[in-house]
């Protein structure tokens, strides 16, 4: 059985592609025409809010530095930043009206995007 469908683009399709600007062609080629998922964007905002709040606290309460990032050294520092991260998570969940499961999903998505 032979298929009569040509394996090449017809003249009309080629002319349409040639008429595109370089930027438009790159958008098509790299998939920039896909719109970002609003739910994914919302979850990333939640994760960014969490990490930003925790990082600010860590900078003031950790005495160690590793690769330019604050690191807890004493058990008191560990306890303080752990307590803070739990409080930040609780406030974000309550303030945004999301479930714990959605919060965990936001953190996982953020870590995958890194």
C-alpha cells in the first residue's frame, strides 16, 4: 500500500514559513508558543514566597557560610531555622488558603525547575 501524502511541505506552507520573522520562527522552533500553565505559575509563586522568607531569616540567624549561603552551625541555629520554616509554611498555607498537599506540590515543582 502506498500513501499519496508527500513527505515534503507544499509551496504554500514553505512561503508561509519564509514570511515569518526570525523571532517568530524561533518561537515556533523552541516551543515558546506554549502558554505557561496558570496553576504551575501560582505554585511557583508560593514556593518562591516560602524560600525567600526562609532565606531572609537564615541570613540573620546562621553563623556559618557554605558556597555563599548561610548555614546553621549550632543546635540552636538548627532549631531556630526549622521552627521558622514551619511557621512560614503555616502562614503561607493559611494566607493563601491552600492545602498541605498543594504546598508540597509547589515545593516539588520549584525544586524540579532549578
